[in-house]
C-alpha cells in the first residue's frame, strides 16, 4: 500500500514540476520492463537448477513450513528421505492438487530441494509471461517517443 502512495506522490510532483504525461508513461514502461527482466533472470536461474537436477520417483507426504522458512511447502519422500519443494505450495487448491501417499515424478537437485510438476509449470509459465510483458513494455516504451 505504501508503494502505491509513493507512486502517486511521485506522479503528482512530476506533473506539478511540468513533466509531460507521455514521459511518465515512458518511465512506467521502463520500470515494468526492468522488473520483468529481473523476473526472467530469476526464472532462468531456477531453470538451470532444474536442468541440473536428477529425475526421481517420490511420494507426497505433507505440507508444512520448512525449518528456517516462512511459507508452507510440499514435502516429498524419496528413498525414505523427506525433501521440501523449491517453491511454496498453492494454497487455493491444496486439497485437489496434493494427494497424500500418491507417487509423483519430481526432480531432486544437489541441495536437497524438489521440483514437482507445479514448480516446473511455474518456471515455464513465469518465463513465458515475463517475456511477453517485457516485449509489450519495450514495444510501448520505444513507440511512445
């Protein structure tokens, strides 16, 4: 909420100081583009981690908070050892997405984190959507001037 207030104050001060609205739109497009570029780098980082992981058969065991963690994650059991998922669990459809005792194909990385099918989908869709928004922001920014 504070971020919205700061943005409103910046816009009002810019208009009072005589900055053209078209330049504010350009600045907004640049900021959105930079945020999407950062997200693309983040998703590429996770893709590299995913590609360096080994495939394994795992059984879903529970959803709980990791030690030293703030968010609930899914835990999978592989060969008697329990591993946490790399991303937080999807809280909305938890009961229908995660079935206790069910076998899943997951990717286990060297640090002991699991990429389940939802983590793979998050990386894929997040990268594609971020590229799309970055492209739209760049198109808007370069065609506005």
